[in-house]
């Protein structure tokens, strides 16, 4: 997703363009934040903020205190304080925007309460970190086999090793409460490390795993979306979408988060529309609403005994008829308010590429066959003469 100079390498480590957040693509990592203050200097009377945002595997981010005032830039691999030992992560944000992120997440502004950054990661730290990342798929497969052997109703979706290998975090999803005390003992015996279990929701699981949505782009939850608002079927109804679970559900199995993105615009547009249940009273009969078009501001009505003949009316005209009905008046007919549809012009086919005939490629073949027949006849005549 990033440019050629700042994209990640084969093992997931950043190549590092050292642009200090001024890269226009902003696609180096998941859930990145564009540092629009990266090239701006602070006022003379203002002390710099030494908080740092560090990203670990997938979208897990934490805040750290740069107590030693190390010179850090976005994309640097650092060793951070962990319990126990240390962890390896990638710097995603530095400076004043970290203060803004802490306020947005409503966390403590006291940097001393956060763990600190030890140092920039050495080559030995990076080699160990990469070797642990390569083991995670095999460990995940083995952990699933152990969980199935214990007949636990849970799904282990991801495994994350700490940067120094002293701890392994197992992320799982479950619909019911799971007693995994025996499971932890089996994991500790099989993997010889400290075990930590974390339960995540189905949306968080999809965000960690990532993927491509039905729109053809990366999942919003794994690229930029950080808060998960509840989504209900009412959002689909307001947007005139068919209530098909296969189309409305995302990879997490829940309703797609993007159903809420344009919901406010639809709600604002629907304020001028009357309810579809309201019937129009005319002298020709009662008219029922069959369909609406929110973008064009149109509604289609038909008489109660002529369901095949629809009349297209603007929303303003429909509101006029409803106001007249409230006063006890009946309009003449729907045809008097309907939109006149202009006849569609027939498209005339223009031969712009010279494709005159579908058999144009067969003509040279016919000429060759004729020449062969003529040559065969001449040979027979010569043979008869010589005889």
C-alpha cells in the first residue's frame, strides 16, 4: 500500500523512507496517522512532548515514554519495556500528535505512568524478532490442535510472541465462557514459554487478520477504523438495500461497518420524503407508494387496482397532494402531477474501428484455396497433353 521507498519488507519490517510522517501515501503500516506537524518547529517557549506511539503485530498500539529523549522517527524499530522482559515494535507517531491521540482515547496525560522505551533495536533484536514471527503460524496450528483435543468451544485466531520470546499471547474468540486452565498448562508444556490468553470480539478478530472487502479495498477495521459502533438492519432499510445477510455481512460475520458511513446523509435526505405507508386520495382512486429514489427525489405511485401502471411523481408534488388530502380535498388524478418522461433516443451504431464484416478474416483463406484448385486443374491438363 505504500510507496516503493517506505513500504515494508518481506518479513514485515519497515524499509523506512525517513520522511518523518510527510509521506503522501500514508500506507506504510496498519492504522497509521499522518504526522502533519512533522516539518513544523515548536514555539520557543514550548517544551517538546516525549510521548511515542508504537505499533506491534497487526493493529495493536501502545503509548510509551521516551525518557532518555532518543531521536526517533516514524518507522524506527525500538525495544520497549514489557512485563516481563522487553518487546519490539515500530514507531508510528512522535511529538505533539501523540498528545492529541492520548486525549482522544481519554488516557492519562502523565507520561511517567507509561512504560518507557529502552533503545533503538539492534540487529540481534531484529533477528530474534523475525525468527519469532516466523514461528507464529506453526504455533497457532499446534495450539488449535491442542484446543480441539480438549474439546473447548473456542477459536484461536492469532498468536503473537513478545519481542524477546519470553511470552506468547494467544488471541481467541468464543461465544461462551471457556475454562482454559488445563489449556494453559498444555501450552506451557508444548511451547516452553509464558502463556497469556486474550479474548477478542469477532470484529476485532477480523481487524487483526485483515483481508479484502467486497468493495475491493482492504478492510476498514484493519487500516483506519479504530472505534466499532453498533450496526443494525435499520441502516440498510434507510438506504433502500435488500436485507440479504450474505451481502450485508462482513468477514467478521456481523453487519458491515460501512453501513453507518453514509447513514446520516440518507437520514437528512429522507426528512423531506413522506412515509411510504401514506396513501394518496384522488378522484380516480386511492394511490399506493411502490418505490422511492432518494438521490433523484422521486416517488412512484399506482392506483390500488392498477398495480402494473406506475406514475413517477416528485417529492414536492407528493407533499402537495398530502396537504390537500389533510384539508379534505381530493386531487383530480396522479397523471396531472406525474413527471413527463421524454422518449429515449435510439443509439445509432457507428463503425469507428472499421469492423465491416465478421468474416473479413476468412477472405484470404478462400483466395488461397482457389489458387490451389486452379493449380491442380492445370497439372491435370498438362498430364493429359503429355499422354
